[in-house]
C-alpha cells in the first residue's frame, strides 16, 4: 500500500508539472511584434577571409549586408559606413542581421540629421548548436576575432577619409557571450570594441550544461570580466536586453547581469512594452527601432565614429531602452536645463490635492501651479498622469515670487523635472511621481505643469498625498493557504492615480500569485488600461505589464532571484489607476504558475534524477542478489525507492563539501538564488513516473518490437556484408557470442567519427542482446511446459533474473547516450561538408563505457556466486547521491558517473572472488511439486516411462537432457 500511495503522489506531481508546462506553452502571451520590412532586395555579400582562416574554418563565413544599389557598391569594395558585426546564436543564421541592418540603412537614407551610416557585417557559423556543444563556442570566438581584424583591414585599405578603428558587436543568444569572449584575446581592446549589444543572451550561466567545454567557457569569460571590469574592461559598454516571459529558452535570470552597463527587457522598453520569444527579439520592430536610434546617437558627429565617451553611450541606451521620458531623440541632452516662462499666458493655481484638467484643445499656453506647502504631511508626494502633451519639457519647480496682472506666478523656471517622468502606452501619455518635501526644502514654492497651445485633447490628472497614503504592505500567505484568495483592500483611496503594494514573503523564484483589481465607481469607464510594474529591490530592473481588458489580473513572481537578502527591502508592485475608479484588490495563489516555474527553472535537472533512480534501482538489485541469489524486477526495485534514501545524504554531503570549499551544484544554485530546501524531495518524487515510463517503454519495446529491431539490424549487416539473410543472421549470432569484437569495432568507430555515434550503436546492440535473452526466457517457459521434459532441467528464473539486471544497465547506457547527443549533431552537420569533428567531449566517456560493455556483454550476468554484492550496493547508493550533488546542473557529469558505474560493475563481475560454497552447488533436484498442477500427472507418467525404458533409450534421453541443460546454462 505504501508503494501504491507513493506512486499516486508522484503521479499527481508529475501530472501537475506536465499540465503546467503544456499550459504555459499553449497560453503564452500573444506575439504583438510588428515585422520589419526590406524596401529593396536584401543581399549577403561574402567577404574573403585570409587563407589560414579559411583552411581552419572552412564551414564558417563572413558577409556584409546590402540592398539594391548599395549592395552593388559593396560588391565593388566601397565601404564607407561605421562597421557593426552581428553574431548569431544557438542554431542561428547570419541572415538574422537583416532587420537591424535594413532599418539602419533606411534611417540613414531618410533622416537628414545624419550624414553617416552603418555597414552591417555578419558571421555564418554553420548554425552550430553552441548552447549544447561547447567546443563550437571557442571556434566561433576565434573566427569572430579573425573577422574583426579582417573588417578593420578592409577599411584601412579603403579611400574613406575617417577610417574606422573600432567596431560594434551585436550578439543574439549565445552570440552575446561570444562577443564578450573576444576580449580574452589581448589584441582586442576597448578601443577596438567599445560597445556590445546582446539580445536574449544567457550571461550568468548556460541554460543547460551538456559538456565540460560549455562550463569552462562560461567560467573563463565571466571570471575574466569580473576581475577586469574595473581595470582593462572598464571602458567597453555592455548592453543586455532580455526577451521576457515568452522566451522559453533563456530566462531573465540569465540575461540580467551586474556586469552590464544597461540591462533591460522587451516588456520594459518604452514604446515596446511587450514580451517576445527567443527568435522574435532579433526582428521585433518595437525593439529594433529604439536600438537603431541608440546606435545612431552613440556616434561622435566630429569623428564620425562611435564616441569614446562611455557615459554618453550609457545614457543614450538607458534613455532608449529603459527611461525614455520624452521624444525619439536623445540629442545632446533629452531635456533643457532652463526655459523662459510666458507671463502673458494663463496661470492657474490648483488648490485641491486631487484635480483633473481635461480640455479639447488649448488656445493659449497654460500653467498649472501646484503648491508645495512645506510642513504639511499630506503634501509629501505628487503623482501626475498627463496625456496629449507633446512637449519634452513640461514640468518644472519654481518660486512664485511675481504678481502680474493680479495673478500670482513664477518669474523664472527652476530645475526641469521632466526627466523624472516616463512614457506610458497611449497618445503622448506621461507619468511622473515627485517627492515634494526636498523641493520645498530647496526653497521652491510650486511645481508648474506647462500646457502649450494645441488643438489636441489634453487630460492631466493630479494626486497629492502623504507618504503612506497610497501604500499597503501585505504578508503573502503560503501557497496552499492562499489558493482560496484574499481581499486585501476593499477600496483604494478616491481619485488615486498610483497605488503601491509591498509584498512581504515574495522571496522564492518558484512563487507565483494572481493579483486582481476589480474597478467600481459611478463614472468609472467599463474598459480601461491598467499598468502594473513589479520592482525588485536587489536589482535595478523592473517588470511592467499592461492589461487592457477584464479581468484585470497580474501574475507576479520573481524572474531575477537574489542569493542574499537585502535588509528592509521588499518587492513591491505599483499600479497606475484611473482617477474615476476605486479598486478592490485581492491576492490568490497561482498553483499553475508555481508548477510552471518549477518546470522551467528545474526541468533540465530531470536526467540527473532519472539516473539517480536507476542507480538506486541497481543498488536494490545488487542487495537482493546478495540475499536471495536472484535479481528482482526493475519495476519492483524502483517502486521501493524513497527520497529518504538520498536526500539526507545530499544535505549532509553538501554541508561537508562547503566546509572543504568544494562547490557542488546545490551551492551553485544557492549562489544564483535558485535553491530551496524541499527541491531534491520534490524532484525525486516528480521524476519517479518519468523513470517508470522510460523503463516500461524499454521493456515494452523489447517484448513488442524487439524482433523488428533485430531484423533491421540483420538487414543492415546484410547490406554491409553483401550476403544473404542467412549470412547476416550468422554474423549477428557470431557477434553475440564474441561481443568483444563489437566493442573493439565501436571504439574504432568512436575515434574515427564521434563517440556518441558509437554509444548509439552500442545501445542498439545491447537492446538486441536483451531481446535474445527474452527469447531464451520464452523458450525455457514453453519447453518446460511440454510433455516429456525432465523436471528441474529448465531454468527460466535465471534467464529472467539476467533480463532484469541488464535492463537496468541498458537504461543507464541510454541516459548517458541521450545526454551526449550534441556532439553527434555537430558531427552530422560537419559530415555534410566532409569535415571531421575536431573536439569530441563524448569520446573519453564513450571509451570507458565501451570497455566496460566489452565485459558486461560476454559474461553470464549477474553471477550470484561472486562476493561483495552488498558492498557494491553501498557503492551504487553513494553514486546515486553524488549524481544529484554534482550532476543536477552540470549534466555532463551524469554521463561520467554512469560510465564509472559500468566500469566498476564490470570489474566486480570479472574479478570479484567467488564464495567457496558456490562451487559445490548442484542443479536443484527434480520435483513434481515444481510443476504446474495440470502438468503433474504428465510429469509423473513421463518419469515412470523413463524408468522402465531400456538402457540405450535411457542413455540417449540422459544425454539429450544434459545437452539441453548445458545449452540453457550457456545462454547469455
């Protein structure tokens, strides 16, 4: 019953995770990105690389983008623009440069403000899977360095007056990390690469670590940038833009890095305010436009090159990608420092703390004056939302020290406060929140809002309030308790424009809540636009979401976790409200959101926990062999597993390793803010159905399609050998009897092609071997039921025990092979161009596994007469623990643990001494009782007939039975 209950609980967890993953994949936010269009035919003109580079990287290439007549000029070698190099990401194409390049080309042609343009170069990297195959990242970095040198060489020999000496790098996905890696080459300095723009690039750590090369590459790049950011790398500007919730490949936790000078996400970029998927970020017009504008405004007009003023570049990109408060152009500065006031205009002092100015067109310039009233706590903060104002400079502090025509007004404008505002969705809609007390302490008496004469409709809402009047702190309830929902505020204050909700308890990356706003009021519009902005205190990043229809619901969670708590700092969400409405606010736990986050944060750890289950299952089987002499079923052993078998050891070992200054994967997760106490228990239970499904599929495949796979293997051999089916069948039989030849052949194949390819064939061969054992088992059962067979001479139980044992080993081999699939894909792509795989991370692990299989295939395993099965059980238990400790993040370590386990099992079966009593054991005596009831009479008659037979017949039968017994015992 306990096993059934555990299976049901694990099944519920698995179903919840599967449904949550499906829900997120099918209910993501709609892609509202607009397409970018080419006005002329796009062309990618190849650039000739030095012969040494072409020889080393024949599958890579360098191109320059052009359209129409300009493409013809580029073909003739006339390069006159500022160079930009685009680096595609994981499986990306060099043609992804076209959106940025085409928009930049059109802007240079149509905008008279600019007398310069850009040349967009792009590298073709054979669509390598750099996120999974680490060696390609090193190769891409070397080729990008060579491309930079080649591009600058082109300009050095051109007739351009101001020859460029620097280049801008734009990297998508893994291309962003490659762009940062070029600085490891001492020939690349900040003078050569002053600006790097990355889009959806995982900076902090790879989304999945499939081989050691990826891990080493990340460590090398991030360690160098961390050490040199204040020294050799203090000048390059790094801009990072994440794609938001629709990016299922790279989360915001990975795109945000403290090393970046400007870090944003698409849902926070002004006039973009949406989320994109991983690929759409390169062509999304709402992001491409501000990126191109920032590029143009980073140019020094005098030199015609990227400015050497780092602060200028940072301010420009910060303005366009985060804090744009006015028009499309940053200019020399976004806002004027001073402005002349028109004393003949209309001056109106606002007396009420809540006020709305709404007018269809304004005939003359109008000034709205807001008194500061120092000393009054109700005048601590002012929130203003204005729509219809096109002017960049619209709000100032001033001192009302002039009486003109009987009206009190300001003689001169004080500091410009416009840069503290931000744009909102809508027609020239702006938002600003001002601290009034510091302005009053500085000697100012008023804040003025300037409304120029216009024919447009103007709508300005003002809300002046005390420091805590628009703030509520709540303690979020635990998930289970909060599922019923809780109303935390019956009504927001009347005419409130902004309302802050402080969220104490929102500190784990897996948490997810629904916050719903229910508007009410006599004049409240039925449809409105509500904006919620989640602010995390441990980062300068905020997440904005716009809701335009009912239900007005915001899903909140931590997309950028923190490893350390910040004293007194709590996440909060700011809502921008309609002044004619009051709102009731309720909070409810989001179960689907929690499981969705768990899947996307920790789903890549699934192979490690499956491997842990398989190792514990093998441990159980070894322990049973020690006590009972036979190997139990894979499913029986798996169902007896519990988290308590490994979790306490994981926790204790992690603490010990921390004291020894050894970082395991749980320490890595803690450093990233992703670890929590119940994680290993949850994943252990949730992955049990996965392991069960894999095992059932493997067993079912052996039973159902084993013969088809065997026939397919025979057909392949027949074509290779050029003989008949009989010859091929004999070859398969021969290989089965001498598996060392198969292992040697696969090792040779691994060296000549790819280790994973040899592992795939080894897994297939192992599958066929187990199918042959299953055929032997069926044969033993059938022969044992036939009349005339001698009782006790057939041993189907021993064959079944071997099937159980080898099935577990086959599943371990399968998991190891799947985790090393990336080198096989890389080899297959290179093989299309007759190239060899230079670096194969799977080779060493493959060789160890094949050497082990060389012994495992040819022995009659398991051999219960061997010693130390209990000790092997303990060893496998420890291996399962360390697989989780070191392999849940660094998945390539799982393959190494499996290879090591296979080696130790092979050595045990080959070298472990035998128990002394095992050599004296004889086959069990014949017994009619062992027969099924319906065969006992037949068996008795057979035995009687054999007793009265003549000597010759007796001897013949004895010899035949002896041969059958030997054949049964020799069956592998």
